[in-house]
C-alpha cells in the first residue's frame, strides 16, 4: 500500500515537472520584415525547449486592423529544436495601407506554451500623416504599386484613381481603402492620385514614375595627352529627374561635368589599351558601361588658336595659327581649311608636322572671303578638332575675264550682244568695251569702236568676224570672237514646230553633231517683243538641257534655237517656236475674221485667214468646224494641221446652217467664230438643167436622123431619070453617053452610084405621035427618070414615050448571093421589057434597090 502511494507521488511529481518544461518552451528572438507584399518571419527556440523530446508546433497568426485574416502552423521536429526557424506569407492587402501584426506561440503535445511573441509591421500613414499616401514617392514604371486612402470618420468613401486609372480597389476597413495599379510613365512633373468621397471632397498626392538610368555608348579619348575624357549617350529619359538626378562615376571618381554627358580624369597616357568604366545611378537603380581604348591613338585635338591672314594677293593668301598644347608640335597633322564667299564654299586640305601655316590659292580677284581651320592627327586619325574662329579678307583686283559673246539677227542687221560681267568676273569696275570687226571674204581692213560700260550690244550690217574685249583699271580681258554668218535659205525656210514648256521651263535634247567641235549654243527670245536674246553655251559632250527664262509670262511666245559651235560661224541645227507657259484660252470670239464659204453642190467649204501670232495665247494644234441645221445637234469636222485655213462640211441638204470655227489648243478650243449660211438645193437645179440639155440633144439627134432617113428614102424610091442623050441623034446611028454616072453622096454613104444610060436604037424612027397610053405610062415613071439633071448635063432634056431601052437592072437575088454566077449579058434591044417596067405591069413593079457599086449598061460591041 505504501508502495502504491509512493509510485503515485512520483508520477505526480514527474507530471508537474513536464508541465513546467512545456510552459517554459516557446519562440524567442522573433523578427518580422516585408518585401513588397510578402511578410517574412524568423525566430529561434527557447532554451527550455531543448529538454523536450516531443515535436513543437508553432502557430502563426496575422492580424490586420485587429482582425485575424490568416493563420498557419509550423512543425519543428525534435532533432531541429534549438535551431533558427522562418516562415513567409504574401498578404492580399497593400501593406502600405494597413498595419500587419504577426503573433507566434508554441504548442507541445496539445499543450499551449505560455510563452508567445508578437510583431507589428506598421503602415505608412504614420509616416505621411496624410489621407492619401504615399506622397512624392519615386516609383519604377512597370511595377505594381499600392496607393492608400483613409477618409475621415464623418465621410463615406467613393473612389480612388491614378490619373483616371481606377485599377484594383480593395476595401480594408470601413474608412480605409487601397488602389493597386501597374505603373506607366505619364510625365516628368508626376502623376496625381485622387481619393474622392461621396460628399465630393477630394484628397490627393503626387508620385513620380520613371526608370533607372539607361546610359550607353561610352567612348573615351584624350585631348591634351595628359588626361582621359569620356563621353556617352544618355539613353532613354528616366522621367524622375525632378526628384532623383542621375549621378556618374568614372572608375570610381565622381564626375563634375556629368550634366554635359562628359567626364574627365587625369591619367598618364601610355601605349596599350585599358578599360574605362562609367557608373550611372538614381533611386530606381544603376547601370555600368565600359570602353576599351589606347588613348595614344585617340587624340582629339583642340581647335587652332589665333588664326590670321597675311600676304594677300589677287589669287592667293597666307594663313597662320598656333597651338595651345605643346605636344601637338610633334604630331603629324592634317588640316582642313573651309573658304567661304557669297556663292558658297570650298575645301582645301594641308599636311605637315606640327602644321601651323598654309597658303590658299585659286582665289578670285577683288573678292571677299572668310576662312576657318580644323586639324587632326594624320597617323591613327581619330577625329577632327573643333573649328577655329573665322577670319575675313579681300583679295586684290585683276583684269576682267573673257566676255560671253553671242549674236541676234534683226532683219538685215546683226546685233552683237554680250553678257554683263558679274562681280566675280570683272575683278574690278568695268570702264568700257572695245569692239573690232572685219568683213569676211578675205578683207584685211579692221574697224574698231569703243563702247561705254553701260552698253552691252553692237549692231552691224552683213557678215563679219567680231571681237569684243572688256577693260577695267587693272587691264583688258582676253578677246572674245564670233563669226557672223550670211543669211542662209535653210535658216529662213526652216520648219518651225510649236513647243509647250512645263513649270515655266523647257527640256531640250538633240543628236550630237560631228561639226560641234566647241559645243552647242541654245538661245531664246520673245517673238513679238523687242527684248534681247538670252543664251546658254554647253560643252560638246552635252546634248540636253533645261532652259527657263527669267520672266516667262503666260502666253508669251518665244523662239528657241540650237546652234553647233565650230570653227567659223555657228551652224543652226534646230529652231522652235512656242510657249514656256501657255495661257489658258479665254472666251475670245470672232477670232477668224473674215469667215467665208464656198458651196460646191452639197459640200460647203469654210475659209478663214491665218490667226495672227498676237492672238495666239498657246500652241494651235489644229482647228474644229461645228455645223448644225436649224439648231439641231452640231456635227464637227477637225484638222490637226495648224497651217490649214479651211474645212469642208459634206453632204448637206438645203436649209439654214450655223457654222462655227474654233482653234484647238492643249488648254481647249478658243476663238469661236460663227457664220450663218442659207443653202439652196443646187443638185435639183443642176438635175433640171442636165435633163433639159439631154432632151435638147436627143431632139437634135432625132431631127438629124430623120432628115437623113428621109433623104435616103427619096433617093431610093424617087431617083432622077436620066434624059436621053439627043445630041447628033439624027446624024449618028448610035450615040452613047458616059457609061458611068457619078452621083453625089448616096443614101448609104457611098460616094458613087451607077445610073443606067438610055440608048436609042438607030434603026427605029422617032415617033412623035405617041399614043395617050404611052404618055400616061411615062407620066407615071419614077421621079428618078423625070427631069433628071444628070441627063440634062448629057444633053437629054425630053423623055420620049415608047422608046426602046436596054435597061438591065440588078437582080435582087443576085445581090443577095454574090457567089452566084452572073447571067450572060443580053444582046440586042428589048423595048418590051422596058415597057413592062414602065407601063404594062405597074401594079407588080418592085422598087429599085440602091446598092454600093455601079449599075452597068451594056456597051455596043466595036
């Protein structure tokens, strides 16, 4: 029994000892810090914890505004008891806006320790003591930042924003709010954070958002061979210079002139390369840039000192200067000399060891100049020095330069013209000109005349070789000679083409000419005005140029010529006439006066006189003729030949027509001139006249044919009967007349016709008492045999009835068939046959047929 109570007392004692150890174990040396929104907690175990063999649980509690917002536990194994422990946590609330309290307590075997520690991370309200904070803070662009607003107890929060950016707004308590936003640079003067209440009150602060330094491109050199000087580029703007200027150090030495992005440091210059480091720093960060250089090869000289001029002549001058650094006298130098005048500048380069003087040449006489100098090392050239100060000087005068001489034809005279010498050509005041000339063609006689300085032309007649010189107080210019050619027919008959310029000028081009040994001359002058000619001389290699008169008014007509320069007189290659600037045609009317017309049948030709040059504001590219009948839709006829003076409207009908002629230019038609014409139907009248003429001719032909036909019928059916040849009838047994009768032109166009000859038989006595029947028969004989003049010419004046005739008549069948053999001639006389013909068988008598040939009468045999 005693043993039991003893064991119980031991257990109780041990339990009391264990409870005492647990209550004495806990955290010590607690530290709490923050990094942005992260809470960092570190601690150690109390010494009494090392006697325990049980694991320790540390409970971590986070409180904001006295409210628990997070808790966690950290187990420490028995083997780790006595070592340092840590824990971290990221707060969802802006830590600048609310104080965070960390409480830490140990628990062993479910028994809490009496020892515990607490740490509070304060907000920045106490620092700024403003409703909105942070104030005047410098923040880096691109980062997340929190802005806090604590409104008074009598106000209600409405909103908070950074230059209008509301971002993410978090409620911490009833009167405390936070704005979390990613920063962007706004301006160097800063950004405004505003916190507004529902009653309209505003609380604000200014923050500066920017970047750490971004300097770059470090470059180091020496200027005096005793120190190093480095330069660099700033890079992007930090945007926070108002609150945090960038500071610089060169190899750890502060830079006094860093605002000029330049830093120097005295060093010993020796051979070989070395590194140079520049550090740039502001509150947001820093940057280091480096350069490696052998300064003996990077000499940037100072500017030449004390530049002066001396020994000034017409075309040369001497310059001199000095050096402020003694080491420069041993360097091999190259120096640039810029020579400037009113027309521009040119460069001359001089070389030498320790160079400090130079002579300038090729200057203009009587001319004002200004010079400046800079130098650099010739060996291992690095860069040029700064320019020296400028110095001015005026060269002496000299004889004038040669004149630019040309010519202009005016009728039968030639005007020799020359350009006034410019100041850089006269080399002094021109006092006059001397003109000498000799006639071409072998004459040695020279003529000379002095011309005043204000006159720049000389007029002479005919062709000649002319020389012109200029004079000033220093001498005469070299002679300028031009040969005046005789007027050529090719020149006067050259076809002029009208040109149109662009932008007040004209682009010309031509083929190279083999005789252009000294180049080409292009001249131009107004056609309708008495202005002098202007010209331009070009080298032989150039065959194109753009010319632009000094005052080419719109609508002003010019003549442009191109000559080949050669030994002797220049040769004309091309000539054009036109406008550098055309004038848009106005509403000018009645340009074509007088306007006339010619009608040819149904065609009408409109005529006009050539348009005077004074009335041409632009190149005429042709003409257009509009015509309409009774105000109908007009019809047009055009020509593209500006030399035409007429246009024809074809196939017009009778009626009233309106004809309008206008000139065609690139800017449109102008000069409309109208003519009213009443056309007659000339085709109808001409058709009537032609018809009447045709009827008259037809009637005339019918009359002639009828007359000829009637004559043929008369000769055919009523021939004249030859009278008997009664001469010596009673004394001669048989008397015959000419067996052939030559008649006039026959009815068929024959010239001769054989007429039968009446023969009287001698053995038959003449019977004058012819019975009435025979007389009747004879009275009805054909007219051919009644009172025929042919018979009368042969002495036969009376026709005796009942005579015996031997009258062979051509047989019609025989005539129709010329191949048929002829019948034998009948012998003797058969008056009965004749009686049948004339009397007995009249009813059956056939008409005598006229044929070409002779009717043969049988001859009496000898």
